[in-house]
C-alpha cells in the first residue's frame, strides 16, 4: 500500500521560498498617478543637494550674529532692514554689520548673514528698521546646502512601498508629477483551501473544527505582497 508522504511545516516553507525566488517579478514603468501601494524596483538616487541654498528654518530676520551680542528683552539692538525675501525667490541683498533682512521659513538666507533671529523676538519700526531682543549664536536656524540630502544619496530604496510621501519624493526628484517610476509587476496567486468545514461562533473551541481563513484576511495579505488572487 502506497502511503501519502507529507512535508513538515519547515520543509513546506523552504520549498515555497525556493520556488518564489525562482520566479522573481518583472519590472514595468508606471505613471506616478497609478503607482500607489506598488513596490519600487530600483533605488532612487538624488541628483542634487537638498536644500540647494542656505535655507531659514524659521520666520525671522537674517543677521550677522555679532550684531546681536548683548541683546536682551530689555535692551534690544536696532538694525536696518534691507529687504523681505519671498519664498521661491532668491535673496538679492548682501547683509553687512548693522543690517538684516526678513526671511520666511524655507526662504533663502542672504549672503553675509550667518544666523536667524525668530520673528517672536523682534519689533518692527516703520518699513526699514527693526528691534531685535535675542542674542543668537553663529549658524542658528540656518539649514546648509545638502544638509537634508546630498548629491548621490539614496532617497528611496528598492523594495519601498509607494505611498503619498514616497510619490511626492519621486515627483520632486523628477520635477514632474506624471513621471513614470520603475516598479515590480503585480503577481497572481491561486489559493486552494483544504479541509474546510463550516464553523459557527456558538460552537465550542475544543471541537476538532478547522476554521477557514477569512477572505478579507487573504485579501489584505495579498495586497501587502503586491499580488492578486
């Protein structure tokens, strides 16, 4: 009589993993608008520094830090305001001792300035003069070029699942929201159930009943594996 030979759980898992490695998914170009929840097939490398300029991390005034020496809430320093920098526009003035420029968060810090005084520690007098009530050290609240991302840095690794944040990174890198990304093709699986028996909540758990895997669970598992049944 020929007996049925079965694998242990460990053997079955090993065979499954071996078979999966032999049929790695192909890659395809997909528009970013259709890339949600897909798997990135290649590393994404930055082609530029982020930021590409000296960037302010606060709303405030770009100053020469030495000008603020001794400034307190009761004894401010007074500086001449040369310009108000706008987001997305380069700073045109050069900051020298006794002068400053207003810079919003994310704006470009003008040449010559080496620190930022937060707007909360300032009081404007007219259009071209401001009182500053804080003594700031060199480099305060200034993000240097390449401090976030350097040229050649990997910003997204292969195998990353594409969500809103990752899609935004891809769009910013390529400069176009409709740029295509190299992704892994979705895989199709066939699910076969064995030993299925109906199970009702009122049944006692100690009965030898096989509880089927709910379809919702299978769907979630396949979705996370970027696959369909």
